[in-house]
C-alpha cells in the first residue's frame, strides 16, 4: 500500500524532471536560432502569457499585443536567461513588466472606455452561474491596484509558487507573502461589500 502511494509521486516527479529537461533543451536550441524550438516555446506558453496579460491589463485586445512584445523581447534577449529558474518564470517577469509599464503610461486612463471604467456589478447570490461569478470576480479584480492584481493572478490563477513570483516581480519572498496577504484581504473586503450591496437591491 505504501509502495502504491509512492509510485505515482515518483512518476509525477520524473515527468516534471523530464519536462524541465525538454524545456531546457528547447531553450538551448532556440538560443542558436532553431525555428522549431522557438515554435515549441511559443506553442507551450502563448496562451498562458495572453491570459496573464489579460488579467493584469483587463483588455483582451491589448493582451495579444503584450504577448507578442513579450515573446519578441524574450527571444531577442534569450542569452540573458541564465537558466536558474524555469523559462516561464523569466518570461512572466517580462510580461508583468510590460503590463505594468502600459498601465503607468498616461495614455492608459485616457483610452479606457467608459463602460470598462464604470463596469456593472452583478448581484452576488447563491444562484450565480459560472459566467456571472467569473464576471463578478473580474470586476472586483479590476478594483485592485495593478501590482496587487498581478500578485493574485500569478498565485491564484497561474499557480506560481512564492519563489517563482519573487523572481517574476524581482522582490524578496517575504514581500511576496505580505503583498499576497494584502491583496487577498483587499479582495475579500471588496467581495463583502458586493454582498452587502446585493442585499440592498
């Protein structure tokens, strides 16, 4: 019985190690200009990069542009990737930096459509379907400052570990834990307010 529990764990670890090796091989080949390796990295991470950018920016159309820019920067600077962490951690760092730079740009607020800025808040109740719940969560995430939203997206939606988030954002792990705590508390407060608003409707 003990052997049965250990075997799947060992298999999972072996799969993770072989995936890491495969990724490292593809990165090495991409450094030398191998188009197939570049395509492999694009295929593996494109959707994740677009999803991350969309969650941070809250603009799906612009998320595609960010993804393209991030991959261009990554492949141009692939020699600066030291391989100390996983490739996607390094790539996410580039994506987050581009997103936050765009959010800081003066044109960002000027171009924000009125509907997106005001947003309607659906009534949160037990009868919410998956779509309504997702819209509510996204609306509440929009109310968080971009660094706090990025923190929650990286941890809760992308599943990065604290150490990976620290590398992506270039901050100490202790600060990651503190910011995550703060971001979760802010989100929970917004959630409670949404519930109270729904009760008065």
